[in-house]
C-alpha cells in the first residue's frame, strides 16, 4: 500500500512549526517522522504522501496509489505499533483514545480531507498500550533523547562507522558513528551519556565538546569551541556554535556564534545573531507558559525548563535576548533593544508590540537569497505557502 503521513484534529497545537510543513515532517531525534516510517516499512525515501492542509499540498502532495496505509504524522514508531500497522488491511483502523493512529483506505476516501478522522463502517482496533505522540512543540525536545537513541539503532545496525581521527578524545566510542565524509578533529566526544551520530559530510571543528545523545545532520557544522549537551539534534546543513542544550535545530539554519540556546526548537532557514541568548528557566523556578495558537493565549507546559520556539525563515539580530518560553512565527525579523514579546507573530518586522509587518515580496526575496546560499532554489510551492501564511496573518479570522 502507498504510505501517507496524515495530520489530525490536533495539528494546530504544533504551530508555528506546522505552518510550513505537515506534522509528519517534524524532526524529533535524528530523523523526521516520515523518514522513520519509510525506513521501518522498507519504502523508498521521499515516496510517501501527505494528508495535510490544502495550502501545503502543492509541496506535500497526497499520493498516487489506489490502496493507502495512512499513519498519523504525530506518531513516533515503536515495535508494538509497527507490528500492528504492518498487518493493517483496507477497511481497518487503529484508534488510540480519540485519535486515529493508522488506517488502510482507498485513495478516493481521502479526497477533500485535510486531516485524519475516524472512518465510519471501518473495523476498529483499539490500541491499549502507551504511545509516543508529538502533541506540543516542546515534545520535540522532551522526547528527543529517546528518539535519538531509537534512530541511532535504526540507522547504524549492521553497519560500521567511518574511522574516528586519533586527534579526538572519545568516551564509549562504540556508541559514536560517523557517516562517510564526516570530519571530526581535536574534539571531545562523550557517548557515555548517549549515542553520538555524525551525518555524511558533516564537520565538528576543533575544540568542540559534545555529550550525547547528539545528532549532527548531513553537511551540518559545529563551529570551533562549540559546547553541546544532550539531547540535541542539529539538522542537515545547519551551522551552530556557542552553547546548546537539549534543543532541536532544523535544517539549513544558523546559530554560528557564541550565545546560549537551551530547551528550544528552531525551524528551517533561521538565523540567530551573534551573542543572542534564550532563557530556559524562570527566576522563580515556576512552570513555563507558552503561547498556544488554538487557545489564542498562553498555556502551561508542565515544564520548569522551556526556552525558545522559532518558526521557519525567522531571524534575529546580534545580542537578542529571548525570555523563557518565547514563541516566534514564520518569517519574522527581530531587532532592537530589550526583550522581544513572548509571542512574536509571523512576518513581524521589529522587536516590540508596535512592530510592522514584513512586506511579503521582500520576505520572499530574502528567503530566496538565503536558500540560494545553500544552492537550493525556492520553488513556486514554497512561495505560495509563505503568501498564504501572509494573508492568514493579515486576516486571521478568514477561512483557508
């Protein structure tokens, strides 16, 4: 059956990161959820489809197959649910509490849908065990430890690491894996606290200190003297420096200079200016509250440590200070003195509550320039997504 990763009714709780991608393309661990399922099910990379918002479907199409295996994009796989998913037939669905976890369907049953819902007249199988679901943005870093360990086994089982240079100091080297072309010199790699995975053609520069669990994606870079505490993921093509702890940085983003990033999630194509820092602990040690787009208000996370959430294409100037639990939308450009607000809307231009909106044509031009630096051409589908989000920001009560 054709594999499809689907959003469901809780999708909007994962904003701002699903403004620009389906839920199944979130990264927790070394891999995105889509890549995890494709590997486990033996499906060629990038051939699965998406059931998502209509404005995203130009870049993330549904599928071409007739019979489809639909999996909830928020679901992180484990052995128990994998066996059940593999045995599904058309006309069957797996429910976990009030959520459809997986279903076997005919493609025409999905036409016109934007999210996964309970199918009437399907044979229903109730899942009574425990599952790991990405339900909130902070789950991306709270679940990252277990996800890196799981992905490390998935990617390295039966394979041999590239040779680790003798210029490095390593602890528990059996849990350090370098893909071909990876370069690591004069670094300290401590895998006694969790595995360390270095992707193809990635580089860890001299003087860096890394404690696992840690993942550095393909062509990613740790700049000289970087200090990394697990569980941290640096996505493909991203360049980071300074001090980083329990954070997830998506692909092709830069935090190339000194400054602290902790308990945070940074989207794709972001840039964090030199000496910028985020707080991840309140002065009174109380629960951190974070902006919830569904409630249109700040809601408790249940966490004492919680930092910065920055949507795709957003940027900040040098010496920016982010308060505990700050949320930034898509394509925001943050500059100026003092702390920005704890909720910065998409396409903001400035750093205070009176900031202007970034003009969409200029926002797209900037995104094109940034992507071209990585030799990636911005597609019409990419531009259409940003244009749609801009209109949503201008008219927040309008239907898609």
